[in-house]
C-alpha cells in the first residue's frame, strides 16, 4: 500500500528531494510550505500524488489544523519529515535573545509540535515514522554555529528519547545529519553583521564557508533522499543517518 507523507519546507532543497523520491516510490505527499505557489510544478506534474498545503512551522495552532485535515482526508500519516530550516552564522556574543528564540521556534518547537500532533494517529495504527532533519551541527559545533547547533542538539536530544518511547509502539524515529548539500540553505541564511572585529578570525571562517555554499564537495540532496527512503524501508531503521 502506498504511504502518506507530510513534509515541511517541501518546496526547496531536501524537502523537494524527499517529495520527488516519495512520488517516485508511488506514494502520496502532503507538501507543506510557506509559499505553496512554489510547489505548482510538482502538483501539476503529479496531481494524484502531490498536494500542497500552507504551513509556517512556527505557527503552532496551524500545525494542529493541518495534521487534523490530512488525517481526515487521507485517514493517516505514515511518515512525517520535520525538514524546514535555515542556517545562521553569528558569534555567541552577537546572537541576541530574539534570534535564538526564532531559531528554536523553527528547528525545535515547530518539529516538537508536529511530532506531538501526529503521534496519536501513528500510535492508534501502531505504525509510522518521524524523520528529523538535524545536521552534522547536531553532533558538533564550531565558531559561529553556536545558535544553529544549539537548536539541532536540542532536536536530537528530544528525538533520542522519542525513539525509545515509541519504538515499542511500532513507530520509527530517524535523525538525519547531513554535511554540506547543494540546496538553497547557504543562500537562504541570516548572517550576523560581523561587526565585532575580535571574532573575525574564528566566526569569519564559518561565515566564509557558508557564503561559498558549503564548499566544493557539497552533496546531491536527491542521493540523501534516496538514502532516507532506503533506511525507512529496512526492518531495523537506524537512529541516525
Ligand atoms: P533550503 O533553504 O533549500 O530549504 C529550507 C526550507 O525550509 C524551505 O522550503 C523554506 O521555505 C523552509 N522554511 C524555512 N522557514 C520555514 C518556516 N518557518 N515554516 C515552514 N518552512 C520554512 O535548505 P535545505 O533543504 O538545505 O534545509 C532543509 C533542512 O536540512 C534544514 O532543517 C537544515 O537545517 C538541514 N540541513 C541542511 C544542510 C545542507 O547542507 N543543505 C546541512 C545540514 C542540515 P521558504 O522557501 O519559504 O524559505
């Protein structure tokens, strides 16, 4: 039976690659994005398999409404991919409270709310998978990546516990930790002003890395999406990929 996927940030980068891979597998994707017109081409190409819904993952009441609507119309959600995100470079001293909270809203509170919203439905069917887009920055940090990494560390902490809680219920949790991949992420970032000269030697190196698009070895998101689909299809889905 084909699966029903809910993918956030589905219009770009990894989100689009996951959507295309799931469609290729014959599945149905509810592709969530802030600007659904950017999904028009995918919907037009696969009208029976791709459905675009508006969702800003920092809008917590909207999350419950979208999940309820998907379950009402499709009867289930087999796979949730918490993918939406953005990068950010700035020293710890430069990163104000508002910036930290905004990154946590996007990378932690949004995914946590989506996870809570889908779990009752997955628990009732005793099946499902939740995929969390973390980063290598969810395992290690470096100068200039403190705020970004903090949010991904938090997501990983939550997700490890979640995996232990829901595995006995037949639900998989997969944490994906990409290195540098060719998406819009590196052009779609917020860079700090970089006005504090004392930090240029350290934070400046990270900023330069981001500005050059993550280096010349950046990978193909389609290959990462294929690896995620394969991992979800194994009998023993790994905790991390
Ligand atoms: P992209 O910039 O290509 O895609 C990011 C997506 O997230 C876009 O669709 C964007 O929408 C969406 N988004 C941003 N903010 C919100 C929001 N508030 N609500 C809903 N959607 C939102 O980057 P990637 O595909 O690379 O990023 C996807 C994930 O992969 C992120 O979580 C990122 O941290 C992670 N990652 C990426 C790496 C890389 O090298 N590319 C490395 C490690 C991790 P919009 O188009 O409207 O801005």
